[in-house]
C-alpha cells in the first residue's frame, strides 16, 4: 500500500507521531508514506505559524530509519489562496519537499473555511449550492491552473459538510466545473488524489467519488495518488486504501503514483493489491 496524505503531530490538528505511523507502515509493508503536514499562510487560519520545517525534516529522517523498506517522503499540504501564490512558491523553493499538495480549504481570502465544521455550517446556511460549490470550484480551478502543486487535494471536499445542507453530491450537476479543473490539471501536469476519508464522513464516499474519477480520466488525468487524510493512527491503515485502489481500477486507472523529489513514481495498482 501507499499513503500520500496524512497528518502527524507536526500539523496542529494531528495527534500521532510520525514514528508511530512509520511502525504501522512497516508492519503493513507499505511501499511509500508521505506525511503531508498543513502549511497555512493566512494569519486567520487556525494552524497559521504552526509548521516547523526543522522538526519535520528530523521526524522524516527518524522515520526512514524505523521503516527502511518504506519510502518516507517529505510532504506538505498547502491551503491555496490566490493571494499567496508567491509565498507558496518560496516555500517550495526553500525546502526539499517530495510532494506538495494544494488544497482549497478557504472559499475566499476572507477566511471562510469549508473544511472546519462550525465555520462551514455558518457559510452554507447562508448560501445556495450554486454559490457555495460554484465558488469552491472556481478556486479549485485557480489551484490547478497555478501549476504550483504536484497534486490537487480532495478535489470535491466542498461536499464534506455541503451534503448536510444540499443533499447528496451529484457530480453530473458540476460536470462543467469539474472537467475544467481536470483539464487545467492535465495542462499543468498536476495530479489528483483520491482521499478515502470521505467514506467515514457525511458524504459516505471518497473525495472524489466514482463518477468524478471517470471524468478526470476522460480529461486526460493519469497522475493519481491516494491518501487516508488520517490525523491519528486509528484512521491510518490498508483497508480503505485497498478499497480506494479498487475504485480507481474500476474508474479505468491502472497505476497510482507517489512523489519523490517532486517527481511522480508510478506503481501498478494490481501489484499493490496483490502485495
Ligand atoms: Zn485538506
Ligand atoms: Zn489533509
């Protein structure tokens, strides 16, 4: 298995040490794990200023020694905001990241957070699905078009709390927006992730779901990765990753990728499922 999206205690909302994840990964014979710590650049953000690159580098070095058969990468999850593109590029220049994930957590530059429950509820209460999801996909398109990232994080995370207000997420309704995003990804060489956390959350399906994965493939996306988005050890493990790999196969993908020194490394999905 691989896991290219999870958080350790070096993210403000993470609750386990990377060493403990590494021991689990070793036990389950993971080929690659990449902790993608939050790097939030908006002073309004809860985890602003929390990221510590020295600690991160040291933890990754220690984890590599603990799980010598597993590739342990240095990963980061940026909260994308158009106004912060320059800062994001600077961080990527300064540090030897293996993987940079770009995620939309804010709906605009005034700090409407859609991935934190209370703030999301306050926002969705006042907005129609067209406004809220429409704005989300607009910013997601900017994220893809920026070309700053290896991977677009959880490409339809707007549904995480959105389903509580607008009902089940219907990918067909957002097909134009989604296809625009995937075309921008294909143009800029940005991959997408299948984030399996959604199976345990309100939508009951991963980010993104099956239909959206099919659209991504039709628009030329080949670089696809998979992650648990675990924030503690109980969410980290091969069961949902395996289910996700099977879903990717169904959607027509035969490879998944992890990133090493910002370059994609392909792995056969069948090979991973047989391990
Ligand atoms: Zn995220
Ligand atoms: Zn995350």
